[in-house]
């Protein structure tokens, strides 16, 4: 169940990052509310996951899902550029997540 909570928390991180961008510095009400609600839910689910998962693993997976998800939303929804350097950075994040998971199982 902890992994479910962690993945859900990571997905909510993507939502709050996107809605924060849409809030224009918290000057638009609806995206601001979505940001605060999903941010709170994301933190709550992360806390539940951390009851049984290691801190380093939990935090890295949570931020990794959020970072890669926000990167993809930026590209596919907001039309941000895909550059070799940005792609390499995203691949390094994914590599780090895989290595962290492998080290947790060792």
C-alpha cells in the first residue's frame, strides 16, 4: 500500500506543479485552490508512504515522479522545448530512480 501512496503522491505533485504554473503567481483563484489542495494531498500521501518506506527512497521517488511528470507536461501541454541537455537531465533522473530502487532491494 505504501508504494501506491507514494506513486499517487508523485502524480499529485505533477498536478500541483502544473496548476501552480497556471495560477500566474497565485493571482488566479481556481488554479491556486487546485495547487493548494493537491499539494496538501501529495504531502499527506507522502507522509503515509514514509511510515514504511525509507526516507531517501520515498523522497527521491516522489520528487522524481514530479520532476519527470512536470518535464513531460511542459513539453506536451505547454509546448516547452525538447533539447538534448534537458532530455539527458531527465534520463539521469530516471536512472537515479532505478538505481535507488535497485539498492533498496539489495
